């Protein structure tokens, strides 16, 4: 994930699942758990909070899936 002009590794998310009266399901991401590879100390782990952090500062996300052939 690129955020605030820095590249981070996303290693998890916290989310909430909502069910509506019709049986539909909607997942909402609350936080994105990030690693800053520039650091190896306590500055390494960051959390992007959906409610308080500015989504306009997210420049992009990349999804990469690895599977055996």
C-alpha cells in the first residue's frame, strides 16, 4: 500500500461484518495493519484507521497472490 508517499506492506486488516434484514452481508474494513520496511524497531508497525486517517493520502494498493503451480 502506498500512503503518504511511502510504500508499506499490509499484513492484516480488522473488519466488521454487517448483516441486513434481507440476509445480505457487508464487510467494512476498520483498520489496515502495515509494516514500514525502512525500520526494524518500534517505528516498523503502523495502523491505518479508516475513521481518522485521510483516504486521499492513499496513492494506491496492490494485491499479490502466490499459489503453487
